[in-house]
């Protein structure tokens, strides 16, 4: 068993409803222990059996079987999440304006080069390993860049959490 911070992409938005109690139940059915969730946006902290990636795929399949929709599941160890926070490359004036998007893999150099062609205004982004770091000048609700377009150009799905949430997930995992 290893502790994982498990992040689900695009739940409880746009009609895809997933009660956190049911997420905890499904994770437990898959063998996870010490299961807890944080806010209703698909954040799960648990001790999971086997390899993290195997648990992620099993959770994706269980959700699809139960609800009929697919959502990417991306997990990291607490140490990996802490490192992503530590290497965040932008000044953090307001943690809610700065995000880490945890990606399913590492984008290619060509994909990053393509994404760099998009206009960002005062917003900033940078890929470091398997994370996309973002700083919105005026908050995610008023972006100057089109983060979805950048994400598509990177060709690697991910799910973003603001730095307040990232810090809380680390705290809960510890």
C-alpha cells in the first residue's frame, strides 16, 4: 500500500455528477484504505494497493461501469505533489490565481513549442516534467489565455488544482 493523492478530471462540472461519498465507496471497493476526499471536485487521498497507475486505471473503469462516463484519473505520491508545489515557477501573489495541472504524461518538445504559439496576455504557463504550471494575472475566472487550447496543443490530458487546494491535499496526505 502507498499513499496517493488521486485527482479526477472534470467531475461535478457540466452535468457529470459524482458524490464524494460514492467516490470513497468505490475506492474502498478497489482495496484503498484510509480513504478521504477534499471538496467536491474529485480529490481523493488514500492508501492504494499495488502501483498507483494500476489503481488509477481500475478507478477509471469502475466509474465508467457505474456511471457510464469516462474521466481521466491522475495520481501522485504526496512527495511528487509537494515537489510540484516547490518548483512552481511563478510569483504567487494570490494562491487561488496559480495552478498546477497534473498531466497524464510528459508533453513532447514539439507539443510544447506548438502551445507556446498561443497568445497568453499577462497569464503565464510552463511545463515542468509532468505538470503544467499556470499563473492567471486576474484569476481563472477572467483568463487572458485559452488554457484549453494550450492543453489540447500539449496533447496530454491533465487536471488543474489551485495552489490552495494543492497545499491542502499535501496536508491531508501527511
